[in-house]
C-alpha cells in the first residue's frame, strides 16, 4: 500500500456518508505497518449523535478492536481538519500522526479556532500533516452544502 | 427536586466510577423540568476508549433516548470541569446549561487550556456555572490519584 492509499479509503467513506445524507467526512486508522485498523464515515444524523464524527468512530473502533485504549503507533487519515472535540480525542488516544485533507477555517480545531493541540496543557501532540487530497475533500463538502441551500 | 439534586446523582456516578477503577467523574443530563434524561460515570478503562468521559456518555444516551440530536432544553451536571473534547461536544449537542463541580486547571477546556467555548468559531455557547459541590468532587479525585501513586 502506498503512503497515501488510506486517504483514498477515507474519501470513499466521505462519499458514502454524503450519500446517506451525512456531512461527507471520512476517516481511516492505520497501524505502523499501514494496515487498516478501522474506517468510518460521519454518522451524526443516523445516530442522533453530534459527537459521531468519522474520526471519533474510527478511533473508538480501532482501540476496541485491539482491546487497548492507546493507539501510539497509529495514523489517523481524515478528509477534513478535525474539530476541537476530535483534536482532543486524537490526543487522548495518543495517535502518532494525523493526516487530513481539507482545511476548515470555520469548524477546525487544529490549525484554526481553539487550536486544541497547541494548548500548553495538551499532553500528547501528534505529528500533523494537512492538505492531502485537499481539493477532492473540499469539493465533496462544497457540493453537499450547495445541494442543501 | 431541588435545583442542585442532579449534582448529588453526578457525585454518586463519580463514586461508582472510582470504585470500578475509573477516574471518578460523573455526569447527569436533565430536561427543562428537571427530569433525569441520562446519567453516566467515566468508562475509559472498561471500554478501552479514552473518549468515554462521563459527559460524552450521558449526552449520547440522552439524545439517543429522545431520538433527536439536540438537547436545547437540557442541563448537563458534571463533577469536573469538562475537557476540550467534552466542551466541544456540549456545544454540538446544543446543551442549554452546564453546571460543573471541581475546576480542572490541568485538563479543563472551559475555564482553562484551550477554552473551547470562548473561541469565536464556537457556534453554540451554553450558560456555564462552575464550583457546585466543588470540594466533594475534588476530594474524590484527589483520593483516587493519591491511592494510585
């Protein structure tokens, strides 16, 4: 699997979420060897749960599958910059690296807004790479919201 | 039910969590009439899920029980100042009011750290009351961590 292949899967999850009427965001968790531990799309509407972001679902599934609460060797691939909730969860799960697609100036909590991982009180700070397949991830979101206006 | 009764239940949940080996934090969600919608204690260890904070579990349970993702009439009672993850979730669930017990200078995300609800990009900001039965909530946490040193 090439370095960026998990982002293609995350984009698939995002597309599937959009087709279900969810905001099209998808996430994948891989281990140090690049194996997929979990994948998920947004399920906020289906679960009546505003915390059911793709990242949260994928992180919980990856840790549950392993029976261990920390994902210290893991990379989280997500099509949109994580919000403050997900950014803090990423730190709590001790994820090694986060690779995200589109930047989110309005709702993001990593490069924008509360910038949760930059707070001095944030214990575990992952490596962060933004902008991978950014235009595709952003186009999905743009089309979704334009269709709803 | 008196105004502060839900905090007594939240403290019960915190004590029960501590007895299970979890960090002793408890939460209760009430509706506008003061009825209990959900109650929960920390389940991080039991679920292998660092996002399984008492607040997250109680909010998810309250919304799931109603089959609606927003809790616009609800009050969240929690024994400890919410962390950045829970603060953002509280905003996403559109909780009307948050009443917390102990302040958390190290891990809190409301009055401390990333101060998530104070970010200009935070759309929904609940009313926040801190320090209710603070000394009891703090004593539970202190005893728990002292016993583990």
